[in-house]
C-alpha cells in the first residue's frame, strides 16, 4: 500500500514532504552507487601509478639550421670515398698498406726503436715546454672559444720562440752533424715513459720539427669525436683504420683532405674527416720549413675496449 | 702515439688511436626554462640530476660534465661537446602550467651531429621523478635497444612501524610507501611477472599463510592457509602458478599451486628440508635449497618434480641458499656463507662455476635481479640492522637504498611496470 502511495497524486502536505524525502534519498543512493560501483569493480585493474603523458617530438629546435650544413658536408664527403676507391693509385701500393697494418700490431717493437730517433737534450726541454703549452690548451677548453684569438696569438708567439730555438739548434747540428745522434741514443727513458710519441728518422729528415707534429696530433686528437653506437661498428681488438691524406699550407690551412684508405665504415671515415675540418686552420708551418706545404698521411685507428664478464 | 713509415717522397705518416669504451658518454646540460614568470630552476635542476642518476645507475653511461653555456644562442656547439668527450647529448626544455609539469627532451648524436629522437613528457608536479624515470628509460631504449629499469620498484620487508610490514620504493630508493598495515608479521614478498600483484606470507591469522594482493596494497586475498608453513612464494614466468613451501605433512617440501589456491602438486619428497624455490625464466626448472646432503645447498629440478630430473649445482661452502635466477637464465645469484658471514655469489648454471660478487662489511642476503639483468638488490646486515643495497651485476657500484630506522630486508624487484 505504502509503495503504491508513493506514486499516487496527493495534495496533502505530509504526503508531498514524504515524497520529496524519499525521492531525494533515492537519488542520493543512485548517485552514491554510480560513484562507488566503478571503483569497487575496477579496483583490481587500478594501478597505483598515475599516468605520465608523452608526445613524440619531431622538431629540432636546437640543431635545425646547423644540421643542414652538416648534411651538405657529408654529401660532399661521400663521393670522395668512392672516388678514392676507384683510383688505381691505391692498387699500386698494396704492400705499403699492409705494412701500415702491421705497424699497428707491432707497436711495442717499434717503441724500442726510439733511441735511433732521438734528438738533443735541448729538444726534450722543448718537448716539455710544448707539453705545458698543450696542457694549457686543454685545461682551458671551456673558456677557450672566447679567448680563441688570444690563445691563438699566444700559441703563435710561443711557436715563433720555439722556431728560433730550433734554428739555433740546427746551426749546432750543422757543426756536429753525426755525433749528436749516438749520444741521444743512450737516453731513451724520458720519451718512452712520457709521451710515448715517436717519429721516424726518414720523416725527421724531411721535416725536422717534431714539435709541430705533436701540436697537429694533439689538435686532431681533441677534435676527433667518439662514435656513438660503438657496439654497432663491429670493432675488434685490432681496430679499424682510416687513412686520410692532406696538406698543410704555410699559413696552417688544411688543403685537399682525402680518404686514402677507408675503414669500411662510412661513420668512422667521416669522423676522421670531421676531425680535420674542425681543426682547420692548424698553426702555421714553422717558418724555417722552406717548402710551400707539408703533405701528411694521417691514420685514425678505432678499437673497442675489451669487455670482461 | 706516433708511428711512421715512408709512404711517398714528401708524405709524413702519423697515427692516432682511439679506444672506445663500452660505456656511452652522455652530456645533460641544464634544461632551459620556458615561460619565466614562475621560477622553476630548482625543479629543472632536480630533473637533470634525476635523469643523470638514472643513466649512471644503468652502469652503461658516463655523464659528461658541462653546462652548455654556449648552446643557449639557438644552436648546439657539437664541436665543444665532442672535445669534452660526449658521444650523446640530451637537450631539455621545461615549463610549468598550474601544477602541470612539461618536459621536452631531445637526444642528439654528438659525433655525427644528428638528431635522434625527442619526446614531450607531462604530468603532475608530484610526478617529477616518475617523468624523469620514464624519459631515462626511453633514452636507454633508444641507445641500447632494451628498456631501462628506472620505472621499476622494489618491494621489501621493514619492521620500522614496530610490525613487519611490506614496503615498496622506486628502484633508486625514493618514493617509499608502506603497502600493508596488518600489524602482524609479513615475509617473502614476491612480485608477479605482470607487476600487478605481490605474493607474500603473513601471520595475520596466527599461521604463516600465503596471500596475494594488488601491488598498490589493496585487494588482499588468501591463497593457501594449510596447517604449518605456507611460505617462500615464487611466481611461474607466466604468472599462473606459484611454487611455495608447505609443511602440512611435517617436513618442509616444495609444491606448485595455481594462484587461486587450487591444483596443488608436490615436487619434492625427502626427509631433509627443501625450501626457497626459484623458477627459471623459461619456466622449465626450479632451483631450490635442500639440506639433503648434510648442509644447505642449491639444487635444480625439473618443474614436474625432482624425480623427473634433479641436479646439485653448488659445492663451495657449507651454506648456500636464497637463489634468484637472472632474467636470461644463465646465472643464479645466491646467498653463501663465507668466513662466518653471508655474501652474494654468482653461479653459472651451465658449467656450475661460481664466484663471489659482493665483498666487505656486512652480511649480505636475498639477491633479487632487476628485469634487465644489470643490477641486483640484496640486504646487508650491519650492527644488527639490515638495509637494502643495489650492486651492478658485474660486482661494481654498490649503493645503499634504504635509510629507514628499522632497516629493510627480503627485496623483490618488480618487472617493468607498464603504464
């Protein structure tokens, strides 16, 4: 009866009040159920972590303009590698290529040859000075760009000073050409321990300014970038070598960089070329050097650090 | 290093060498802040440090220090980053809009000056850590092909509240939460392979019964309440079954049951104690501890029971227990008593060779692998108190995660949590 009464029209005040109360109660329970039920039923699916929204980005806000330049560069470089491969010049010198390959394996035996190549005691002092110069160069990496002009000029000054010393030294050598070398041969320790750098005698005769070569080496080394996905480069312990030829003009400009022997991997080849481009211009050639340019063959050897399990 | 050889009349030959390390050198300069009306420098700095740590903790990244001072004028100075040794670079922008944080991150290859990928992450301000973990995992995925574990969690037991309750925390020790509030003794938390559930043993009803609850601590349900022990649950890789230790017949033996408590199947039958089951990742074998040879040693048996195949794998030491199978199934990390204290040891399953992973102060127990197999969590007891530590699977970079007053032990590393 009571239930029926709910739906019966009545003009008595009590009945209306009752209806309002009951209908509001009904509404409340329905709303309550609507809120509670989903949470109860889906509590199993609910995960405590609230979502993080992600959107893939396509734009390149930082490297946009620069990237274009680079692609142009790389497009220029690629055909060069192919050109070189086609050149018959390469085929005519296979033995020498192999020799270079061996020179990598026989690093240690070559270090023993150092005594023959050594020069004067004065030179080791020069070496120390140059090393200090390089340290300075490296330590100021961060600020270097700002101070670039200052640094370059100071390097030039120091190089000029060095050149004067070399000139004096050469005069001395001219006086006693044969005797100096055996004397130095006994002192092999400092170089073997220190920089472990060595330049061959024939090279020394052609270009008797090892310090200049050390600077070149340091500069190219600093600008030689490490490939990112080294795991995909299939590098072995022996490594992969890119040999690049180029000329250094009197004013230090790099001319005609060419990949003589490709590593077989375009990424590694391009990083070698990029090291050259980033190092251009190099310090001017020693003023005592009388040829108009120095031609160099430069090997960039990549190898992978061994992983121990 | 120089070597030289005669090439042509005027050529000088020089050579330089680069030995490429396994670790990727990545630079993460400070993020730039868009909309400078609200100062969020501290949030941005925090974000960089979370991301740096996430990448460092993988053990395959080295962070290159650098501020990127010169990059602010629109382009990236790749040359400078190259000189600093960076191979990859993460550039970031962040802004905040009514408690809503947004980060745009771009990853670059420094050597080739190439854009690799970019993503925008947004979420609540409170989710800063989660957002950065997420982005770290994306970077790891992009560079290694496998997702990182920065988004994973570790469940463990702590008596900090006076009762032994289950807690979870992020894999780096932050974001600590208590999951249970049973005012009882909880033991052996074990994360299900899909990351949704945690199985554990509790004395809630005066008997060590086996429960499963959602990984948010809700919806606790009883799985096994047989008389005696219902302990040491280990999920099958498909998440459908649980291996556990029951002592309903007086002697602890290993059983398998469905996660609803049905389909009980006994695997071991021996007078000795059989305990600590660990399911192999391929689901075909179960490693467990047994003292049937006089001292606790680790054995591997066929999943159909010890009669179908059983072999002993540890021979060194007189106490080896609590094994945990690496995700690739090749190694088993376990606890071994060495000179009076416990150390985590590693066993090569194939050739049964084992070596000690941890060293030094503290008694270390209960290893649990991260889902990528690069990290191992364990507890180390010093001065009577255990704490959770993490170590790289190669034995390097041990670091402490918990700093609770009651300490923590029995860690269980979650799988990757899909969100």
